[in-house]
C-alpha cells in the first residue's frame, strides 16, 4: 500500500513538472512582437485567485511602453479595488527572435521569456509582500495575443512546487 501511495505521489509531482513549450504555438497568428505590442499606452484588468479559485484581489493597470532598439521599458501603475496602488517598471531585452529577458524592482534575478507565434512564456521569481512579510514566489506566466489590441495573460504562482494561485489579465492596446 505504501508503494502504491509513493507511486501515485511521484506521478502527481512529476506530472506537475511537465510544461507546455511555447514552440507549439509557432504557427498561431497574429504573431506576438513585444516591441510592437508593448509600445505606447495600454491598460489591463486583472484578478488574483487563490488555489481554491476564490477571487482575492481585482485590479486595473495603466501602462506605457517605450522601445529603443532591442530594449524596452514598460511602466505599470496598478490600482487595486481595495484602494491600494503599486508601480512596477520592467526593463525588457530582446535577445533574438524568440528570447527575452526582463528585470523589475520586485523581480528576483532575471525573468526568462520565450515567444513563438502568438504566445510568450515568462518564468521568473517575484518578491511578493503578504501580511507584512515578503515571499519569493515563482511565476509561470503565459501571454497570448488575440488581435492587434487584445492580449490575454494567465500566470500560475507557486512556492516550493506548491501552486498558490493564478493571476489573470486582459490587456488592451490604446490608440496613440
């Protein structure tokens, strides 16, 4: 019986490690070019759900992106429904046709991004303040360009391999 439990547990753990490759989206359109989509003003609406699916926080984000050759800056201003505000400034570097890196003040180390077709997968660790403490939380962040104006974003958050919840966002590119 203990062996059976160990095998089931190992299968669940390994199954949780399997991930989708961005390469499988290489034929999807429209093609996501971050320097084009994240140029100029944007806004987004989002929510955080805990591991049970309960919506814990909702927010609105106004953003402005600028690019100089292969380096972009994305300024994000968050307003949460509880009245709190937050600012994050990303510096994004395009390494080649499919790979990006990113840094921000609350990102631990460097975010790694891979893009194919209409999809981008970011993987990074964020220093997340919760209840007076700061936790380093891993993000597996997927963005999908739907058309010239709309991009959908879903990020799964985890700590020590345990899923904590999800962040969902809908982006809209604004006309200049």
